[in-house]
C-alpha cells in the first residue's frame, strides 16, 4: 500500500469513528429527553478548560 492509499484509509477510518461518536451522542441526547445534562454531556466551560 502506498502512502497516498494509507493516508486515505486513515482519513476514512477517522471519519467513520467521528460519525459513530455523533450517532452515540445523539442517542444519549434523545434518551435524556433533549437535556444535555441528563445525557451526560460535559459543560463547554469544563471541556474547554481540559483542552487548553
């Protein structure tokens, strides 16, 4: 497999993983009745502080 094919495969896998994360988060939000807190989502202030 050449470098371009490898890069394309990695990008495809990352996109697949991102879609799965969004799908799961959406399911959690629906199960929480639309409440981000009940869905277990972190508040942006907390998450942003962890990123920096």
